[in-house]
C-alpha cells in the first residue's frame, strides 16, 4: 500500500495476542506468509482488504502430538540450554526496534518479544 515494510517473507505469530497478529499482518510485505501457532482465546479482527492487497497467505497450525512433551522434557532436564539461543529481548512496546534488530543476522540470533509487557 505504498508504505515501507520489513524485508521478511515469513512471520510466526506465537503469542495468541490479537494486536500482535494484526501488527504482523500490517508489517507483512506483498506475497508474505503468516503462520499462526499462538492460541487466540478471543476473536481477532482481520482487515481482508489489507490481506488481499498484500496477497498474504495465512496458515494456522496447532497439532504437535509428540513434539511438545519431548521438548518440555529436554528443557526440564537441562539437556538444552536456551540462554545462548536468545540474543536480544524486547518488550512489546519496542516491537519495531526488535524487528529492526532481527533484520540484521550478523547481530541477531533469536530476538524475543515479551508480549505480556505493555
């Protein structure tokens, strides 16, 4: 729609927070994909004109029958140290800064946005 957007082809919305989903839709570039894995307990408005103009693909995925128990077991046992996996942490209010950081693969490994802090 003539506005600059981050150069990302794919977003994963894993928070279950409506405004985060809406922001991912608004930041997606033309032809982008958005995968929703967060459980949204409240209805979320979706601007379908925006989705059509951007030609977005939105996919939902919820079934992980064996993966979650295995991963939780690995995390609980200390078999996986997650500290090295997260390079930066941001609050939701700093989402744009987090995206700008994530665009630089030389300085960002995993950028975590805490969506529980407004």
